[in-house]
């Protein structure tokens, strides 16, 4: 009886904690979207309007009409997609080498990538600026793409390494006995089994590159070469205290991440877990 009561109390405590955490995490997102659709009188009212009834799209029209908005949308999508794609290509080759091949300095190579993953990129912004400036590539999307790729590459490689190591060597060897070369065996046998890892790492890379702010702030002063995070930080300065337009802009910025998470969250969570415990 005591055990049953203790179990119920423990269950109530865990569930209550989960509810509090969910409310604390979800409420700011709800308030951002709700404010984006509220008319201005409801936003500045002394008594907060918790559940808007009069919806308006005026704030979104203000955000979309901002100068260079669509240019920055294109820039963000370009550098993010290219960075994630390049990191996946390099990580696939590197993870296969680390998981299947034995060579001198292999462990040091892995440790080096772990250290790179833990390094705070913000402290290297000044050094990166001098590199890009001396290369005469300021206000270009190419340095952003390359450095974003380097940011997400360590995590991508280490995670995919665990997935490659989890695939039995016998499958690859059987394919090679049947006439496949090593690259063909990798593409036809190993690559399809890496789908959860590819989804989890691509989602992590997309979020990292999409939200990155310090580099573009330092490297790209030209408005036509900037990305959405910088545009969002300057939005309120451009429109004063227009909180509706600011929240509409924030909602637009968050939508790609939310959509990506909704479609990939199951595979991504299982991928992160499997890649972390295998290999």
C-alpha cells in the first residue's frame, strides 16, 4: 500500500513538473504568434488579451513590405541549405573512414572533432573577420556558407560515425562479394540505413545555420548580403515600437524551424539517441 501511494505521488510529481515545463516553453511561442495576429489596440492595452478574437494580417503585411526582406529570405535559405548539404557530404565520407578504417592518429582525429564541437565560435569571430577581409570576400555569401558548414560538421560527423559503426560489416562484405565495389556497397547498403542519422544531423545543422547571428553581423554589412537573423534584430529599430510587426517578423522567422521539426522530430530524436550510444 505504501509503495502504491509512493508511486502515485511520484507520478503526480513527474507529470506536474512536465506540465510546468511545457507551459514555460510553449507559452512564449504562443504569445509571439498571438501578438502577431492581434490588432494594435489589443497589443498595447493595459489588460493583456490572452486569447485574441479580432485577427488581423496587417502586421505581416508590414513585415513583408520591409526593405530587402525577400532578399534576406533567399540569402538565409541559400547559405543554410548549402552549408547543411556540404556538411552531410563531407561527414558521410569522414564517418565511414572513422568507423571502418584503422589508421594512425584516428583517435586524435576524433578528439579533435569533439574539441571543435565544444569550441565557442563567437570568440573566433574577429579572427574569421580578418581571414575573410584579407581574402577580399566581405559582403559575400560564400564565407558564410563555408563557416556555417564548419560549425555543424563536427556534430554531423561524430553522429554519423555512430550509425556507420552500428551497421554490421557483414552486410557490406556480402555486397562486395556479390560484385559491388566499396563505394557501391556504401551507397546501396550503408547509406539507406543512415536515414535517421541524416535526418537528425540535417535538422541540427539547419537550426544552427538558420539562427546564426554573430558572423553575418561582422562579415556582411551590405543589406543585400545579410540574412534573416540580422534583419530581425534591426526590425524594431526600423519600425520603432511596432510590437505587432516585430512579432509577425519573429513568427515568419520561426516558421521554417517549426515546420522542419514537425516533419522530422520522430526520426531526429531516434537518430540522436542511436547515434549517441552506438560506435
